[in-house]
């Protein structure tokens, strides 16, 4: 063996024996960010502007701490006049406040993305771009879709392929070249292949699917989740039902999490009235990369609940923690406390019965009311 070859072998051995420091990043997912008419009326000020910061003051720190925070933006930025259901159109301040809250990525492929027609898609995209907010799911034209979807995210040495699709758009058809990502396995398979070409370590699919107000996922959701897993998607995050649905984690032979599916996160913020539409979960997990392998660790959720002005007069819409300790120690209003207890109890029942794998609950805080709480 010549000297050069020996030196090369020695160098390779040193490189291979050198410990590579593992990198960890955290991801947080929130459900449907909606704007019904009552929310618009509450946020509007005397000068015609809109203020939303108080909606998120209790959870802003939690969202901001995540390396990547994702929200389903289930409205449009179609410009004035603003409207709630059934054709959502929200002021730009809503998106600005969500960004200030800490959200990095807005999902726009949902059944309301065409509520203001193709113009609504164009203006929503243009405003999000002007605010430097990453987004995916709808596009100005096919070229933009080809170049911007999948969204490839890189944090340190971890590269994530992010996908977003919707089951439909309430029968409204995109025109003037606007593109909406619909659930189409042929299309999704091509997008997955593109993620792999781009070197994604892991692929996450955000899917707008399922039956509204149903606490259990349907067979079509289960079938699509299985197909996505079999084609290389390891994390699936669901929206649309407006209520929580179960979480499933499957492990490999070594006990490592191989796939995880959150069938529905529920309403992040809305004015929906039925008991289970008033609350939701935020879901977190960590990704750990050591050399070429990447692991999903510590999947966990926290329950949240939207306080409404019709319950506490003079107070804005506000997202509150919704675990038992917080409810009993911090909520004084009887009606609000009872509503939160119901949501907390029912969610616990569903998750205890239907969740699969070790998915833990975590708590934002237990006893200390935040300074932005001002109950009457």
C-alpha cells in the first residue's frame, strides 16, 4: 500500500470517527385561523383600522419559541369590504398580527381560499409576499406553482419538504391562471418526488380534509394517510373539520416514530358556536438529525380555547390555555369556565379512546394569569 493511499484511509477514518453533533429543531402547528363577522366587528376601531394583538397575547411566546410555526390561514385578504361566513375576506391586519404572534408559514389551500374569486387569491399572495410571510397552497400561475411548491425549508442541516392540499373550494373554480392545490394522488406523488430530488430529510403534508364537526376521522382520511405514508410522507397535519380529531403515531421495530398523523387540529380562532368548535389543540414535535438519519421525537399537544365577547362583555376574542389546572385557577366567569371544562373533558375522552402511540399533553402555564388577561 503506497503512502498516499494510507494517508487517505487515515483521513477517512478520522472523519468517520468524528462525532457529529446532532441538531434539533422544533415545529408547531395551529389549526383554522378564521374571521367571522363578529370577529371583524370586535377588531374594528373607531378610525376604521383593525386590532388583533389581544387575541393572541397569551400564546404569542409559545408560538414564537418554535423554530417553525405553521397556521392554516382560512380566509382571504381580498380587500375592503370585509366579510365573514360564507365568503371570508379579512383585513390585512389579521395576517400582520399572526406574523407578530410568531407564525412563519401560512397554509392557503383550503375550501375558502376562492371565497373572493381568483382576485382574492392574487391579492392574498401579494400581501403575504409583501409581509415576507412564507406560504403555500395557492399560486398566481402555474409557473409560480412549479417553482414554489413544494416549499423546501432549511434550518441548519435539516431540510424539510412542506406540502399543502385541499379537498375542494366550495364549488368555486379558479380563473385567470390562479392555481389551487387540490388533493390528487398523481400530483402529490410528483411533489413528493420533487422533495426527494431537492434532498428533503423529511416530508410534511398539510391536508384540508374530512367531515366538518365530526370528532372521528373518516375512512377516506385513513386511506389517504396510509397512502401518503407509503409514498414517503412521515408527518401529516389535518384541518377543516373545525373540531379536534385523533392523533396517531406508528413506530418502527426499534421503537422510533416512523409516521405521525394529526387528523384535525380544530379551530385556532373563530366565532363558531357549538361546544367543540370553540377549542382546538396546538401540536408540537421535534426533529433530530444525526448524520444522515432524522428522528421525530417528543410529539405533544396543548389544548386552547377561544374566549368571546358575548361571554365576557367588553373583552376581545382571546385564545386561552385549556387544561384543568388553568381553568380552575384562572377563569372566574361561570359560563366561560363551564364551556372550557366541557371542551377539555370531551377532548380528553376522544384522545384517550382513539389516539395511538405515545402522544403527551403539555401545559402552557398552570397558575399565573398573564398580564393581558382582564376578565370582567
